[in-house]
């Protein structure tokens, strides 16, 4: 007696959407044509939660264009080849040094890429740790360009504060903040005790 094979719903969905090329050939070749025909004829509403597929449909259309366009795949693969070649000839040390020397450009590039890719994946691709990236953004290497309080821009338009000046300014800011918190606490005690 022949056993019946069960297939994942995502495989059925990819066939219904005409994206079967995304499925590994080893899996595709084992699916009977009659099964594929039945999947293509099924209504989407048959499956509970099929609305979620609509959310991904725009992404699938882009993927479909990519899968069906040999030229786009070639362009993508050429970019990958170029990246691998550069990494191979320069070595990891040289790349890390170049990344560190061009922090502003790297941050800009990563910020643009992370709109379409998770940040962790982008950082892994460039072999940059999350903490290094955060340090670059916060400007803890003496570059206060990305200061959240814009101290450099506010105090010196020609190049920013030195690290010691930035430290001094941050201490002043924290002291003023503590004083305001103490005044606010005193005010609250007065209100609750009806001073």
C-alpha cells in the first residue's frame, strides 16, 4: 500500500502564486503533477489565516520578478561575486580598518539597508558587532557628530567639542538634571504634605 505524502502549506501557497521555482528542485521533482494541479485550483479561502498571505503578497511579487528575471539574478550574483572578491583580496583586517576609517559612510549605508533588512543581518554581513555599531553611532571614539544632544553642533560649528569638553558638558547636564529631579521631588512632598 502506498503512503500519502503531506506537504507544508507554504509549498502549496508558492505553487498557487506561481513561485514554485523558490522550492528546492529535489522537493519539486517528487510532487505529482495531479497534486500540483489540485493546489493551483484551490481557493485561498480554504485555509484559515490565508489573509496573512495577502500581507506578504507584495513581497512575493517582488520575489517573483526576481525569480523570473535572469538579468536581475545575474546582477545580484555579480554584486555578491564583487563583494567576495574584495573580501578575499583585502582580508578581514583591511576591511575592518576601512570600515572604521569610514564610520559615517558605513553608518549611513547600514541605516539605509536596515529599512529593508533586519539590522542584525546587516551587521553580520559586514562582520560588525552590535556594540561596535552602537559605539560608532554614539560617537564614543571622540567623534561627537552623532551626539544625541547636538553638543558639537551647538557649541562649535567648525568641528565639535573635544572629548574632555564633551565629558564636562555631560557632567553639567547630569548635575542640572539631578537638581531638577530633587526640586520636583520636594514639590511633590509639599503637595502631598500640604505645605
